[in-house]
């Protein structure tokens, strides 16, 4: 142990004696007037002394002797730090998040698992990154062919997959690799995520290009059933980036986030964050409320999160990044903010039908506790201010101060026979149905009932809240009822009849007087019962069950 501490002290001395610098990969350099269609990464690497203590310092003795940050062997903020900063409980996430990047990172599965194991996140047990049966992480080649390797884009990939996973650990992460960094190829990869992966709910695009003539013709790329698209606003002050400027995309700006053991000391506008009024896209209706700032143009960004590399996060990349080497890095940029916001949105579990719907909802919540309004700091000609601004949008997105959701860990069959799916795998993240065939009770007819338990995060009894249950399911015939367990009567009671069809249908049911269904530990039991007359058996398929809590005080 003495030797281990000694190595750590030597490392800290060497780092603290060096001049701090920020490395900007060539792929992240944007120039006004460059050739249209050139897409860029938006990340930067910080090399220098790390001054911000983490909530999980492994060496408390070093922290006591040399300051809190000295207790860390891995510099940069850790997942627990950023989740605490944005009020995101651990172990959330559902369905899937798609990351779209250019080129191939050959070590993506290894790096994803190494990062995850270090911070106690789920790992992908498969040794084949592209296996469609993977439940935690999967690589998809957008064209069907493995792209060439590019080390600078590899750094982008490592950042994106690791930090979407950090914020929503129970969501599957898809990495969609485009053939090249041309915007044409990247948008083709986006279409793969939008049209071929039914369980994807958020699509994170940390790349960006200068605006171009007729860009609005590409806006339809960012449409997909029950999918919300996120894009970085860019790392160049005063420049607007596409696709962040699309009205069908949530544009994500950048902040400088100072923490101490997970507590926010300050969050200000990052001095290099991109943003401003679009030169090509008109103001969408959801920005009418901020027309005094954006004028007649689409304003970017919409929201913001951590981006300054000097207050960056830990990223692991075992493929050499030119000029830096391999291993752990401190990384920032709006390329970080984008997957963080996609992950927060997934963890909250309140899924809207489209980006436009999500943006309408977000602007309707402006000025509420759903956001941390960023009111200081400047990037180029734009400054943060109370309310909407061209650096941080509506502010940084918060977790449990907005709706957040949880899935049951498993289902059990009360009536009927399971004929497909595994109850213990019912985590609503793989898009696979759990199918029950009905049984015929003594009184006649057909009944198929499944039961599960929600464990809310934090315990529902700890806050004032409203609640809703979202069910995605199908049935071949009959009537389906949602029941919740009343704590006062110790019995299940009917809450609503669900309108379902013979293919998966999503129904959201508000729960009146929700607290009566929750035990003191925040758990509540539910049943889904499908009944019908006659002797013909019913097939009842359950794809997703989500409990969404909306804190009200």
C-alpha cells in the first residue's frame, strides 16, 4: 500500500509541475466558410492538475494530506459526480440510446467495459461488439460494412458511449458508425438509428457542421417514432452548428461546472460554447416564448450541460489519440454535454413522441425547477442571462426535479402460462415482448395476468409527487386492466382499462391520489390483467412498463 501511495504522489507532483494545456483534436477545429458537408467532433482534452475532488476518492489518506483532489487516481469528474450535479439517481435508464459517430473505434467494447467496471456500471458480457443479442452495448455499421479507423474520431466515440452509459446505466447503448465524417454519411447513420432500432428513445449526435444552403431539406432526417434527437451546439463561439440548428433536434450548449464532492459550487457559461441565431432555419413555434431573444430565427442551443475541459470528465480510450497516448483522459466540449443530456432524458423516462414534442414541453417548462438557469459567463459575443440565452439555452437539464421513471426488475405470471421472454429480463430495455398465454378459470372465460413491483428512485415517500404508468403491450383479444396495490386496503384495485391492439400500443395512465399506492420504502405493486369470454386462448404481450414520478414539491 505504501508503494501504491508513493506512485500516486509522484503522479500528482509531475502533473502539478507541468503547464496545464487543452488539446483540440484536428477533427474538432471549425473554420467559418469551410467546405459544406464537413462534420466535426466537438471535444477537447485537458492535461494538467486536477483540482476538483470526486465523491468516490479511493485514497482518503492522500486526500487528507494533500487536498481532496489528491485522493483520486483517475482525474476528471466521475459518473457519480455528474449524476449528483444534475440530480440523477443511480441505476436508472430504460430502452436504448443510440450514439452516432464517424469511423470505427476498434477498442470500443473493451473501452466501454473498462470504464464501466471502474465505476460499477453494467458491462457487456459478449465478446462480439456487433452481436444483435447484446443487452448492454452493441456496435452497428451504418452501411453494413466496418468503417475505417480514425483515432481522433475514436476519442469522440469513447467519450460518447461511456457518458451516455454513465447517466443511464440500464439503457442499452448502440454505437452507430458512419462510413466517414461527411455529413451525408453521418445523416445516413442517423436514419439507421431512427428507422431500424425500435427500442431507441434518444439519439445523440455530438458532431456538427457549418450551416449550409437548403439545410432544412435534411430536417426530416430527425423524425422517428418515439425518438428524440440531441446534437452538440459546437465548440466555436458565435458559430451555429448543424444539426443542432434543426427545429427537429434538441441543441445542447456547454457550461463550466465546478463541483466539490458532488455538490455544485458554480455552473457558468463555457467560454467556447457555440450558439446563436440560425442563418437558415426560421423560428419554430416552441420558441415563440423567447422571440425577444431569438428574433425570427431558430435559436441555438436549447439546453446545456458540462463542457469546459478544465472541469471535464474521466474517459478511457485504449486506442492511441495522436499527441496524447492511451488510457484515462480528462475530456470536455459540447460533445460531452450532448450524451449527458441524452442520458438524463433517458433516465427520467418521460418519453415524448418526437423532438418537436420534447422541445415544446421543455420551453413550456422554462423558468421552473426542471432547469438550473445559467446566468453568468460569456462565449464570444453572447452572454448567459436570466432565462433563455445563446450559450446555455434554457439552462442545464436536471433529473429528479423533472419527471423520472423506473421499470420493474422482473415480472411474474399470476394467471396463464409464459410462452416467450424471460420474466427476469423484463427491464424494458431490449424491446422484446414477454408473452403470456391465457388460462381458463373455473368460472369460464380467459385470464392472463402478470405482476411486478416498482422501486422508485428516490423512494416515492420522500417527496411530494404525481405519478403515471406507461404500458407498451399487445393482445389478440379481450380487455386489459391496470391494477395497483392499495396500501390501506392491502388489495389490488383497478386504475384504468387500457386500449390495446394486436400490435404493440403505448398507453400512459395518470394515477390519481398516487401516494396511497406506495409503501414506506417507495415500492408499489402492479398487475396487468387481460380477460375475455369463451374458450379461445388470448396471447398477451408486454414490452414495457414504466412508472413515472413527477415531483411537485
